[in-house]
């Protein structure tokens, strides 16, 4: 399959906008499945995990490949729930284009904003599918305007509706200038094309002219033809729409009702016609290492070049072990060959390569640049690792994941379960970078941390049901962070005699507060050419461990910059052990001099409720130390945007429901860490 005929796309949206239903229909019409599965019945193909079927939500971004009119489409179905942000983030990282599914009734919802901003960050070209056009209150033009205002984009309607809500019959294709309707008898398989009826013609002509005008404005040649009053062909319009979409000049809009099999085939046509192929998007960026220096390079998507791929997701399978989802950026990797993990600096063998279809698979001989597949046999790979060859020592940019904000204590029911539980936790944290576990130094309890209550609930249920671990779970606790609010220097000389051998090390460092949300940094600011590499690695490892184990309370550190100013190395007595211990001690000293502070997570809270309950809902939030940031009016009610400390939000659901007669709902996502007033004295 040539690269021009390949599309790597993701389907993104707010929870319940109909993302998975849309994917199911795409698979059905492209012949990949022969019966349409419904989420409401727990039968969706892409939601194959037992919990996804029970809860009716997508948790794992499943990958599948399908074919349409000689085009290969690799689809990644991403979750819409805020607790699974990492899944969306890692998927967008490897996609070339995306379909944003938007509910025609509610327009832009809170999580739509989150995924849209993430797609902007990765410069992903997208098209919008306005779903649920048959629902009461559906408003195509109003929702399109909502997208335009919220995200500042230029919308390009490729269709207009024939009726809305329960009167939705079909669409008018503004490029072909034809009416399209879908047959109910064969699940929308048959599309009837007809001439535009007289009462709709002037409206259709108005929107057609608007389409041509917008497209011509983005293309100098078309602008010339347009101004001279010439005829612009359908092919010219399509080419200009494709260029404008890839350059993100405008966002094309199509519509339908996935649940009722309307509008899906034109959406698939739009995917192949307007979304980019792997060579249409800018080359991937990487970091090339040469001895002591590194340079930023671009990696063109070329099969003939050196192999380079990114492990963007890991999923555990009972029979096959870890399934590593890989996007190839350059070259080709064949099954049965050795690859080099650039992050781990280790070699591994690719036993098999599989083309995935949700939870089914077919074997492949090799994976080439631009394509996505699953590697079996990689034991060391983690999400974000770059794989390739030793001859081409390049690291692709690693995905950045948000830090966990909520924790629960976990205890095995018996000591015999402990090893099984630790093995399972290791598997789950390899799969999901936002899920971490550690042992509390003071209580000896095992603490697991994640992005929200649902996130942890899903993981604990998976441990019990999928892995058969018998464990007890404590009440959720907030995961705090530690940092410094000043700058300080400190030095440490370490000397110990162990087994009759002297171990020495000496370090002088400075620590300082970094900008909020920028994370930790580590830098060596002194000459170290005479210091062996393993000693330098031990120093870095010592600081990494120290940052993970905190300053005063044992919480991980964030936003701290560590600079090594001086290294005292003696080739006769210095050891890696001594430098690792010295790094931990000097870090502790310096941080205690730099005004250590405790940080608490603050959440973005979006409450959706009818107009008459805005007062009670806002008051519930204010009682929990929340501050209202703004308010939006929607067909379905009011949306209150606010921020509140995570610690105050436990049990908020019950209070909100009782204050609003059960008519309000809310969603929460992590915003930032802020200094906790009064420290941890009350805990």
C-alpha cells in the first residue's frame, strides 16, 4: 500500500458524543465487521474490555485497520472521559489527522475542549462530524458556530441538513449539489441521491457559494478563476479543501446520526479525501546523540531510510504478553529481527508483528514507515520508547503525561497474594504512564495513584477481574507534591568504609524553583570529561530517586531545577554507590535551605445543570473553596466553569445531586498544583 493511500486517524470527542458508535459504523460500512454492535447493549467491537462493555465508555484506545476505496485507514478510537487523558494524548502524538465527533444538541462540551486543545498542541488537522442530528434540540448551524467561537476556527460546511431533530431526513451535499438520504431497510447501506427540491434550492445555493468563496480564499489560482466569474470544477474544490484542511486554514463539517446509520459513508469519503497521508504532515522531530553533544533533527517518512518507530501504547495480553503498539516514522522493521531500544540502550527481538482489528489480529511480515501495528516479544519497552537500530541513535520526542492527583492504599488479602499484586501493578503501570505505585516509607502501605476516582476504580477492578488479585482498597486520598519556593546551594562530602574498601564522593549543587507546571530539570554545569560515564549515570539516578521520594513528607517533587556545580572524583576510591548516596544527601540539604513547600492539586470543574439550579450548584462549589471562572448557556442547560482544590471535592457528587434534585452533573480534570495554605498541619 503506497503512503498516499494511507490514513492514520483518531476519533476524538466528549464522553457520550457517539465516538465509538461512529467507529462501529465506519467498520461496518468498510466491511470489517458484518453486524453492527451497540454500546448500549455492551456489544461494541472497539470497546472489547469487559469493563468498557459494562460501563458503556471507552477506556483503552483500541487500534484497528480497515479499507475503503483502495485506501488503508488505521483508526485509533480514543476515550472521551477526562480520567483517561493520557490515552488521548499518546494517540494524538502518532496520528496524522483526526475526526472530532460533536453532539449536534450540546455543541462543544468540556472534554471536547480538552481534546481539541491537545490536538492543537500536536498540530493535528481535523474534520468535524456533527452527530445525533436526529435528536430533539439538534442544531447544526448553532453547534458549528459554537465550535467557531470556542476554538477560533474557520468552519467549512460541506453539507447542510434536510430537517433537524426528529424531522432529520438526510443532507444536501454542497459540492455535488445533490440531496442524500439513507435507506432504513438495509441499515443505511443504500444511499439515494436526488436533485435538490425547489424550496431548499436557494438555501443550498447560498451555502454552496459560501463554501466556494471560503475555499477560493485559501488558493490563489481558484481566487483568480472565482473573481473572473469562471467555473470551478468539483476536483479543484476537493483539492483546495484537502490543502486547506492539512494546513489547518479551515475545518470541514459533515453530519449525520451514527446511531441511525445516517451520514457515515460521506464521513469516510471526507477522511480519505481531506485528511493527510503520512507524507503530507511535517516530518517527525528527533534528538540525535553524538558522544557528548546532541542535535535536533527531522525524520522524513521514508521506507528506504534507517528504521525508527515509537512505542505509543502497551496493552497486556494473557497469552501473548505485552502488545506494543508502534508507529513507524522511518525505514522498516521485519518480524523475527533484533531492534535497539534507544531509551533503554538495550537490544530486543521482535518475535511477531500483528495488524490489529480491535481485539482480533492478523500476522504481518514487516512494518514500514507511516504505518501502525503491534509488536510481540518486546519485554523492556515502555510507552514513549523509541525503537530502531544502534547505527541511528535518534530519540523521538517523548510524550508528556500529566501527573497523578489521587491515591488509594492497597492491601493484599493474604501474604501469598503480595507477589501477584506487585507483578500486576508493574504490568498496569507499563500500560498506563499516569498510573503509579509506591510503598509508603512510614506506614509500609502500598499506595497507587491515578488521574481520578474512575481511573483508579477501573484499574482496581481490572486487577481483581482480569488478573485475579484479591485485595482491599482504602478510601481515596489526594496526591500532594513537594517543591521549593527559593534558591539554595549546598555541598556534601561522602566517605564510608564498606567491606574494608573506602567509598568516597563529593558534590556541590544548587536547587531552585522552576515555573509552575514545567516539571523537574537536571543539568551538569561543571567540567566532567574525566569522570566515567557510570559515575555520571549514578549521580543522575541519585537525584532522580531523591526527587521521587520528596523533601519532608515523602511526596514526589515537582518544578525543581537541580544544577551540579562541582564533582569531586577520585579514581581510586570513588564508586557509583557513593555518588548515588551523596546525591540524595546533598539534595536533601539544599532543598531544606530553599524554603520547601507542599503543593496541592487544583481541578478544573465543569458543572452542567438547568438554569434554575445554577444558584444552588454554585453555592455547593463555593462551600468547598471553589472559584467560579465563567458560565455558558446551552440548549441542554447551563455550564458552570470553576476551579477547586482536589482535597475538597470528595463526595461532591452526592451534595450536588441533593441540591439540584438530581438534575446536575459535573466533570473534573487536573489543572495545576498550587502551594497549600498552612502546609499539611491539618493532616
